[in-house]
């Protein structure tokens, strides 16, 4: 049978894996939680501790501090060593650099000053920072909060990210003051730490206090965050952790960097306990008026009508069907993550002292066990048209339920608007329409989740949530977080049969009704408890797993998608130079999910890594043919993998991959510039110059490229 989280003899496979690793050594556990924990939650938290101890060895992580709150319950725990050389155990009170979680403090401070009339969100930032040079367009404060201000991020991280001397505010602003805007404000989402430094300077100007003094007085002290402060290498900071990095697979100390140059974007230090005090204050809507919180937690949209998924200082895309506000942080010495489900009185924080550590497995596993949900669940349909229909149903559910719970009302209750929304939904979730032009259908569907399409899909989802809450009660509505999108749709369809239902019912197309009914039946058969509790890791017996999955999936019209988990294990094998095991795993994954762009690109990346560049190229082109807009094929994803190849010193595969990436996105100036940077570092100045010139042809506004061209 399928290996579950704790199958018979689980300890034997776990022991063999751990014996093969090179652990840093783990100290005794340090707990700080209430004895009033429900018995079933105690069991789950013990499972989480076992998982973390195992996963940390896989990741070569040094330490981890975690905490969560749910209602009145607070739990926290430390794993590993805050200082490996001196064997100082990590604990909930360990003090970490927060990195970009700092941006949330900056955003709250700006909103406080806006409430007090000291900052106008629509005003040009130069109103408050007059020494910042005038740019081609005004830069509204509000757009800076949502990374829409056009301010550049780091241009040359090798220099800008490794500053060792202390910088005051004006010196920090001077680093990027001469940079051109990357785009007209409001037209492009461009993540920018420098933009938040500008906001920090505005806070100082409007308040008459230093940035650190302001957030201490107006955020930390009111919430009892006694262990939160600006980072300072000279100060004696209790429980300060030491930072580490991996170089060619070997654990090393972090390079010293003074982070005062990113003061309002990533210059603070705190503990996971203090972050829970912060989260509780946010959940209870302290510090700001309710209208300001609503504004902060509403996604901004670029001018052409697409949401960015980022509000004012916070990521606000739903996680599955939960309304969430979150932020991560990454810089020398640290990785951090803060997650809040404000409507459910739930939050968690994770912090580690290993640079570039992937925290997602840790916070996902903790949230799953605490909430008793499968938050890592993805679903695959073998038929391309069906897959698009299912994904749309799921997204309608995710956005609908999360927005309804946050707003406490549907997006609209006007009958005419709802009729148009349901007609739009029915018209585009039609197999025949999708088969005629898949790309056009997908664009129309995607538009329906954004202002560009009047948010018609979200209007459908929030009305369905409102109807089900009216019929079954708010408590029953919350159960759909666990029951999922098909149960949500199936139960809405049942409302039509209830003659006493008092609200106006907007019907779904008959073919969609039949499809949902079939899927719900198949899903209940395929998604058994055995798969519900499956956690895939290097300890999984894949020889036993493959035939079970193939048999289950062969007779179902949809089934769970474990592509991402398989890729995580394959990465583990590649790090340990077990390329054949990695390739075998990813080939099996592609057999299970042949139309998955994720499965194709994961295998392609592994083939690139081992030097099979022609095989890898064909896999990428197959993925592009299935869905050119797949997230695995966007410029950011391609650049992340190029960075991995470069760090792994895979020069020939890197060159082949860059050639492919430019073929996939021939008109992306940013990609041409980054490709030029890579070839410059490889010593191929002639090719770097060609790429810089091409980037300039595509975007003449990139005047800084002339300096790069001179160096070639």
C-alpha cells in the first residue's frame, strides 16, 4: 500500500535516510506551549516535530524557530542550533533578522500617518523626501506600498547586497537615487526594497522621528513586542542567532553585511514569539482603523486591469480558500515567513538562520496539521480542456470563499450584475468553447478574476458562498476549507432543488452540473485517507508507490497532483549527486501527469543539470506548446533556474539554457540584460555586450546599460 506519514516500519526507512545524511547535530527540543492543548493537536504537533527534525537534515538546515496561534492558544518551538560553533540551541526567543517582513511595519507606519493627516497616499513621494531626484513621472506613496512605483530593485546585488558599512537614511537613499524608473508608476508590478526605503524616509519626514524610533513607539511597544528592534551589529542583542550559508554543499558562516542600507525594507530583528504578538494585534485590528486594514489587505491592480496579488505591504492572494495576509524575508543570515488568516484567528511564523532555505515545507506542514487540512493539495485532469475547467472551478471557490469571509458579504448582490457574471462563467466553462481556442478561452477565464473582466468569476464565487452560508449557516460554510471546491459547487447545485430557498438562485450550465457530479464521485473514490495523509519524502518507498498511484489514477477523471513534492525529492537526490534516482523519479512523475507543464519543466531542469541539453530543450518546448503562459515558463522562473545552474557551476548547461530562455521570450528586455550579466560573469564579454545592446533596443529607457557596455 501507499506509504503514509507513519506506516508500519516507518522508522526503519527514516533511519536509513538519516544515516546517509551529514547532519549538523540537533540539541534537545525546547518547547513553550500550553498544557491545555487538545489531545489530538498534541499528537499532530509531535508529528510536526518529527517531520522538522527529518526535513532539516535533508535541507542541511542549522536551526528553525516556529510559533503559531489559534484563538487563545499559542505554541512555539525551537529546533537545531542558533549558534552551531558554540552549540547554542535555537528557541522561540531566538532573535532573527526579519528581512522583508520589515516591509509590513513600514506599510502600517505609513497608514498610521495617513490616518493622522501627515501623509497623503496620493501625493508624490518627493513631497516627503524632497532630496530624492525628480523622475520622469510623479511617484504616489500608495503605489510604492504596492511595488507599483516604478522604483528599481537591486541593480547589482554583488555590490548593493554586500554593503559592510553603516548607512544613514540619506546615504541609503543615495544608493539608488540616480537609477531610472523601470516603468511608469502604476503600469508594472516590480518588487522593490528601495521603494520601501523611500517610504521609510517619508515616515521620518512626516513624524520627526527616526524610522526605528517611530516603529518602536507606534508598533512594537503598543503590541508588547519587547524583543523587536532595528538590527545593529554593534549592539548586544539577547539571543541573536548566527547566520549560515551553503557553498558547494558545505556549511559556512554567512558573510557579514550591514543591513542599515535597507532599513525600512529589511532592517529589523525579532523573534517568532513577538511575531505572534504582532499577528494577534493585526487580527484584533489594533494600530489602524478597520477601513485602513481593509485597504491594506486589498490587492492593487496595474493600469491594464490585472490584480498583482499584493496589497499595501502584504501578499494577499488566497491560500486555497483561506483569506491570508503574509510576507516572507530573505537576506544574509536569515529566512523568515509570517502567515496570518485574519478571519480565522490563526497565524504562524517560521524563522531560520540558513540563507536560501526553502521554508515552504515547514510552514505548510505546520498549517496542515494545526488546521487538519491538505493545504498542499493540487489536482490534475488528464484532458487539457477538463484541467482548465477544474482549475477555474477551484479558483472561483478559493477567491469566492476567502473574499466572502473577509468582506462578510458577496462582491455584489445586484441581480443584473450577478446574471452577467453567471452567464460569463457558464459561457467560458464550456468544453466546446475551450476546444476551439484553448489560449483564448484561458485568457477570457483569467480576465474574469481581475478588474479587467469586472471580477465576474469572483462575483460568482462570493454569491455561491453567501447562498450556502444563508442556507447552511456560517459554521457549515467554514467546513468547505476542508471539503474543497467540488463539494462547494455540488452543494450550491443542490440549492436549486430546495423550493423554500429564499435567495435568488443563479443556475450553472447543465453540462457543468454533470461534470461536477462525475468529478465529485471520482474524487471521493480516488482521494482516500491513504492519499489524504500521504507525505512524499526521500524516505518514501517509490517502488511500492508507483503501481498504487498508477492503478488508482488510471480509472479516475481527476486525481491528486504530487508533481511539486516529487520535484522536491528529486532536488534532494541531485544535491547528493544521485542523478539517476532524480531522473527516474521525475520520469515517473511525467508518466502520471503527461500534460503537466510543471512535470515537464522539472524533468527538463534535471536533464539540464546533468548536461542532457537537447533532451531538456525538447521538454521545455513541449511545456510551451501545452501552455505558453505557465508559471514555470515565465521570466522569473527561468532566471531562478539560471541562477541555480550558475551557482552549481554548470557552465555548458547554463549557456544552453540561456539560449533557450531567450528563444522562449525574445522580446523581454529584462531577460536579455540578465543574460548579459551572466555571460559577463562567465568572462564572455563579447556575448554579454551583444545581449546588453539587444536589451537596449527593446527598452531604450535602460540607460544604465551603457555603463555595462563600457565594461565589456
